[in-house]
C-alpha cells in the first residue's frame, strides 16, 4: 500500500473515531441513575480515550506527509438526550463492535509501520472497551431479570 492510500485509510479511521457513539453520548444530556454512575465513568473514559485516538491518528497522518481529514460530526444519535445511560448500552456495545471491525480491517490493509502501530494500539483499546460494555450488558440483563 502506498503512502497516499495509507493516509486515506487513516483519515477514514479518524472520521470513525470522530463519529463514534460514545463521543455523541458524552455530548448529550443524559440521565445517570445512582446504579449507573460507574458505567458513566467508564463511558466518560472511553470518550476521553477516543479524543486521544483522534490525536494519534492525526499525528500519524502528519508524519506521513498528509493532512488530517475535516472534522466529522454525527447527528444521527440525537435521540440519546435525556435517556438513562444504561438504556443505550446495547447501542454502545454495537458501536464499539463496528469500530473494532473497522480497525481490524484497516490493519490488514496497510504495511506502513507507523500506521500499523497506531492502528494496533487503538484496536486493542476498542477491543477492551467492547468487552467491558459486553460484560456490563450481561450484568444489566441479569439485574433486569432478577
């Protein structure tokens, strides 16, 4: 894969990071019940990590001689306002699954060392986040059925 194609790939990942549901959720006005405070803390940490991922990708694009893509905004999750954070857990988990898939696919399509490194680091974070959301979803399902 040539450098130009790698930069395009990284810019696609940058857009995916910018439009992820966790970031949108943190920008919304949500209801956090007492039992969901630790979930809120986890999601808030994911949003901070996502911003850091955006920075890593942009820096890698610049190191490769490219220009980071325009800032993307996702307006489709506008329905997140005023919902209990635990109610959107399935959507968060699915969003993370999709991000994992995008980063896995991207890693297969570049051999540029700097890109492979940053993609791998972010992929590992997203896998951990997806696993955490999956565990929380199972815990929520057990609590709801009790």
